[in-house]
């Protein structure tokens, strides 16, 4: 069963992730927050990553332009949470990745590896949990 759950997590569509969460909670006895934490980012483009759960999307857009084209020492990251593709304003934020964080990403500049995104994702687990509970009532 673990392999089947892992396969669902590795093919990160909203319905697959919702099913993976339900299986993790019922079979593996995870809490909802623990199950959400197991989900993986879906790489939409080189700059956009998301985690989809049913009709909920946590999305990060990594803007490299300040560090690549303007001599700045940071990159902007835009976070949105959407339900049915409609952004929820109170969960929209502009984050910053400073030069040290950017240098750790290496030449590929992989946003999934970005420390700023990983830390924010952990803070957003309770939000995703609440939204998921509300949508499954």
C-alpha cells in the first residue's frame, strides 16, 4: 500500500493528492497536517511550482529578474493560495530570497530547493489543512 500512496504523491495532481491524503490518514494513521507535509511540489515551469489538493492550490512564482537583470542581491517570490483557481487575497504574499539563499540553489536555480519557499510551505500547512477540511465538509 505504501508504494501506491507514494505513486499518488509522485504524480501530483489535485485529485491524486487528495486521495493520497485520505489514504495516509486512514491507512498510515497520519494527521491531516502530516499528510499534507508529505506532498511534493509540482513543477509547472522553471519559475512556478505548486501543491494541489483537490480544488486548492498553493503556488509559488519565483521571479529571478531582480538578481539576473538588475544588480540586486535578492529574488522575489510570489505566493498565492487559490480555490477553484480564484486567489484568496489574505494568503497572497510577496516573499524575498536573499543572495545567500539564491547562491545555495546552484546554477539550475531550482525553486523547489529554495529555503524561503520550504520555510513558508511549512507555515502554510495549517492554512491548507483548514481549507481542505472546509472543502470536504
